[in-house]
C-alpha cells in the first residue's frame, strides 16, 4: 500500500485532535529513532510510518544522501548493472511517508537517557530505537590492512565508491595478471557475495583479459552455493579460478598494500588487483552502545528483534546474532517488518501477529545464468530458526537459469520499492 | 482434424493403463473423451498433421514442458511456468483442465474448466492416444482416479481478515511490487479472491513448480491465505 498524502495528512490531523483531548494532554506522539538507512532501517522507517498512519513519529538517521545497495553491486562490477541503478534517495520516505530523514552520523547512544547523539552536535531522544548499522571490519583482522589501504586493496563490501574503484582496477589489470581475493571468515555479510563477485570478475576478464588468473584465498572449508559456483566456474571460466583454502596455503599471514603482496605461509603472491574482505563485526555504533557480545554481534530476542541488552532498542540485519538467518539485505528487510509490528504494538497498541521471516539470495554466475538459495524461518525462544529451504540445482536448463536471473531483477525492483517507497 | 485410433491402443489396454483397478468404478471411455474434445477444438488441434491454432497442438502433450511447442503463442505466465519446470504430466493436465487458473493464473486459455472427474478422465484417455512414445505416458496416478484431484476450490476464502493480510503481505512485497509492476516477478495485486487462493493452494500442494513460492505457501494456513486474498483484491 502506498500511503497517499491525503490519507496521511488526514490521519495526522485526526491524531492531532486526539492529542488535544484531555486524556492525552501534554503528550506528544511516541517517537522511533532509526539509525542506518539500509535494508533494515529504511524498511523499518517505511513500515512504521505507513502502518501507524502518522501516529508514530519516525526519525531516520543516515549519513548518506544517496544510498548504494550492496546487493547487486557485484553485478555492477560485472557490467550487468550501471552504478547509477544501485543509487537510491530518501526523498520518498520524507515526502510520501512523513519520515524525518536526518543526514548525519549517529556518534553515540545514551541508553540511560534514551538519546542518540549526532556527530553534528544534536541529541535526539527516542521512545524506541532501531539500530540497523550493518557491519564494520574487525580492526587488525588482516595484518598490513586497514581502511587507509582500501584504495590500494579495496574491500568493496560497502557499495558505492569502493565498488567503482574495484571495477576500474579489474578493467585496468595488465594482460595475464592476477586478481587475488582475501575471503572473509564466517560469519559475514552476504554469504554468496564473494563468490558471485569472483564470477563477475571472471566474466569481465574473460572478455578483456582471458589469460588473467583469479585466486581466492579462503579461511573457510566450504561456502554458500559452493556446488553451483564451482560448476559455473568450470563451465564458463575454465582454468581461470583457483579456490585455495587455509589448509592448502597455511592462511594469509599479512598483506602489503604498497608492494601488492599477499604473504602466505610458504609463499608470497604478487597481485595486480587485491580484494581484501576482512573479518566483520556489528557496525561501530552497536559496539559503542554496548549491545554486542564477545563475538562482536548483537544478540536479539527472536520474535521482536529487541536487543538482549536493552528492551527499548531493536537491532536489525547484519549486526544481529539471530540464530539461523544469514546476513543479507533480504533478511534485514524481513526482520524490519517483524520489528516494526512489535514497535507499533508496544507504542500505540496496534495488532500484533506472529512474526515470520524469510530470505532468498540470488547470485549471477554468467550472463543469464542465475541461481538462488533461500529459506523460511520462525522465532523460537532461543533463536530465529530455519524451518524450510531450497537451493537451485546443478545442471538446470538454460531457460530456468535465465528466468532465475530475470526474477532477481524483479526482486531488486520489489526490494528497493519496499525499502524506499 | 481427427486422428485414426492408433495402433497403440491395444498395447495400452494390455498394459492396464486404461482398464483401471477393480476398486475404480469409472472406466475411461475414449469415445466419450473424443466427444468432449469438441469443446477444445476451436483452439486445439490433435492427431495427424495437427497444427497450432489459438492454442498449441496437443500431439505428444504428455510430459511435454509447458510453453515448449515451436510457433505456438503463449502467455507470459505460461512461459514463466514452463521455465519454472511445469510439465504436462497426467496429474498436471488433470488439474489444469479442471480449471486452467489452478496452475497458471495468467493463462491465455479462456476456458472455465471441466468440473467432472469422469469427464476429465475420459478426455485425457482420448488425448493420451496421441502421445506416441509410451515412455512419455505416465502411469495414471492414484490422485487422478481415486480422488477429486484439486481441492483447490473450496470456498473458504471470502471472509479473510484483510488487516492480517496486510501484515502478511510484508512477506510478499520483498519480491512482488505493491505497485503491480510485472517484470521478472509477476504482479499479485488486484487479483480476485478465488484466483489468489487457488494459486497459493496449488503452490502449497506442489502442483505449481516454483520453489520459493512452494516454500512460502507451505507455511500459510487457510486462514492466512484467505487474509492475503482479502487484502490483495483491493490493491491496485
């Protein structure tokens, strides 16, 4: 449902009338502050504003005026999507849904006083806080690499500038050069992401630089959709991709961004392009707010996404340690709707239903060759638990793979509309 | 065009395909099926030199992938179903003829359906003669002959809780756009309640092949399906 302006204003006026009645005298609308305007935060903002018909004030804090989706950014690297298609603004959330969008950094959460402090100096109080901060990299996870090295060795795991940079580096690789990826350990954002990226890099190199090599240096023994990716690499990028686990290499000891070297136990690799994806943890603001556990993630109450550390705060998406749901935009969007419902129920007494969660991750392997994996989940007392799932099969026919890819394009349009209106 | 009764028929009889198990009262009547096929003739041809008309020819239709006849015109929805893996097994044909919208909501086949089990059984017995490779003729499964296959139409969908449906629709809108856009993923807005309910029940039972939709539908209760149908009928 798109909330039209007349309906929104109408209900806002009705709420104002209600608020001026003696019972509510001196009260203001309850306020939800949301930190982070990605798949979790933007969806939560839209759903709370839309479904409360203006009865809840929604403030979204997001530093970027233009948001680039991480999902589909690999397709930009592969040349299947222009960068411009990944860009979204928050204008509709403000104009159609009445969300107050504040472009600033949330620098601290003062849980005692229920306030968010902004880098710009303001403090905003909340009745409920939604934290959807995404991920940050674990400092020192890879010796020799920190954010100052991200131009020489891009991570491209937050989309936009980094995506464009990595794409340019791949396109400028010398003939027969080496692309090395330092893959992340579990758990991390977008489980199939590194391997879809390798597929996209291979696609670009196959056209422009077919003698180039791709090395994946992986701390994991296995990875998402492994059979499907490996089949695809074998069929479409024969001999181009080498997947090397720590068992084989002894693990990445350190990297040197100046010499473009990746040092393994017994060997040093000289890369022409090096994509370093370090270990991850919940976004910095969650650490600052004291909502993370020893592993660096935010434990949550499955049904409502409330922080285990603070009932007034709901944490969404990649930052959560939720049980079985993977860290994906789809998951964050799904969790945001459950949280939005719980928040409306708590603040204005609207109906609450049993939460339901689902996720699907599409990946593109080669032109018109899409695959997917997904599952449905329920909230138990302990965790968000998987109940059912599916995955694309090896050797599917071309028409199905093409349809799966086209479906992912439709999903992207649906998902971004669901987030941004 | 009518076909001569092919030489295959005696062997089918010998294999017991057409005789039915003793417990089954209804024997399949090919001659009666041929008469019933008159209702299909304006759009479908079958037999020697059959050609595509408004719909595809029906030679070797058994176990054929949906939307796969060269030169035939198909709806977007039917092409999607074919790519998803819909095949015209005996069960699928039975369910489709019962009401085409059971399997393909946006089908071009403008036919309200054949209610009677016995009619469908006879019609399919007639059509089976034109699928010449016995390997392509699946065994008549229990579901065809022993039950009134699709219980997709029970009318329990008219009093759904639209507010609950709106909440549940959150699971749909991650993929299906609320503005009704139809690219890559079909539109589900503004459907009639029966169409909506039938489609979800068909995914639930596995009659429709899409794995995501099967998963989503499987955990929806009848109440939830009705709620979604009540909500989506007014979305446009």
